[in-house]
């Protein structure tokens, strides 16, 4: 129980710590927005209306940096362990893990696109038409790369990363996967079928993180899924059909991960040394056996 309470306390401390870290980087938003709109001539309505950015709140790229800073403080200054043990170590095959994650995320988008098109449920979004009208399509696509990369890093750091490790240390892997997926679902799409779809995606990324001990896989999956939706201008209503298709794709992806994905030896070593996983069932069996011995059964 003490280990669980400590893990929950550290998870909460990390989430709370993120907000002052975010404030540190908000001034950089003013510089970025001035550069983009004043010097580059990027459409203001695209930034502030369609991408829903605000000068007084962190953009995805600054939010990602703030989440990384909060995680660095917790790992290095509180836990006294290497930051790389969180899953962002630049080991020899990190780039392959990122690319494989991008491949899986791209496969999910392709499955959705083909299936929904066959059902007549796929359209093309007109949300980002101002880029085409102003002749800024290449600039928009280039800027969308750090935008969606920032979203992927930020959300994986907040939903997986440190919180997942603390939950695994305090309650075990299964509760960590379930709770982190629910946490991810709650923060997405406040309308029917949205949280279900987001929860399924969170489940895939949590399992990818656990299986490989690396955040590069879930970051790659997350980035590819979001960016390709933007790049291909995919538009569809989240429904039971799209959720069912996504569930099938995620099931296939999980089977591939469990069959072929393995943690790099450096990541495996770091987790064994710094992230001891709780074994609640083993602890419960040990407690029951001890209780039976005392009772003389």
C-alpha cells in the first residue's frame, strides 16, 4: 500500500509540476507567432482559429518541452535516476523504433481510409482550406510536422512515460495499462465514440511502451496517426463503424507487437534497475500463505 500511495503521489506531483514548466515557455510562443505571422506571412486565422492556438497558452511544441522538463525534474532530481530510463534514450536503434511506430500508425490510417471509403463514410475535410486559398500549402505542411510531433511527444509524456512507470511500480502493469488508457481517453473528443476510439489508441500505445520499454514506439504511432489525418485531409464522423475498424486494426497491431517487438538491451537493463514492477498477485498469494501459516491451516 505504501508503494502504491508513493507512486500515486509522484504521478500527481509530475502532473502538477508540468503547469509551472509550461509557464516558463509561454513567452517563446509570442516569438514563434511573431515570426510566423509577421516575418513569414503565415495566415493568422490558420494558427489561431483552425489550429486553435493561443498566445497565452502553450503550443504543442512548447507543451512538449515543458512535459520533458517536468519529467527530467522528477527522474533526475526526485528519483535520482537517468532520464533515459523513462524510455527516451538515444540507444543505437532508437530511430528504427520511431520508424516502426510511424509504420504502425500509418497502417492504421490506411486501414481506416480504405474501409471507410468502401462503406461510403469517408470525406475530405474543408477545415484547412485557407492554406490552399493563400498559396501556403507547403508552409502549412512543413509547420504541421513540429505541430503534430509536439502533440505526440506531449501526450505520450503525460499519458504514458512517468505516470505509467509510477503506476506500474505501485500497482502492476495491467492497472498501469488500463488507467493510462482511460486517462488518455478522457482527454480526447467529448462526444459519443470519441473516448472509446481514443481509449483503444491509448491501449495500443501503452502496450507498445510496456513491450519495448521505449517511448519511441508510441510517439511514432501517435505522430503518424495524427499527421496523416491532416496530410490526407481525412474527414469522417466517429461512429461505431470507425471504432470497430480501429479496434480491428489495433488488435492486429498488438499481435504484431507482442510477437516481434522486443526491448533494446539498454532499455531492458534500465527498467530492471530503476523501474521495479509491482507484482500484486504474487504479493496477495504471499500474504494469504502467511495468513494460513499463522492460523495453522
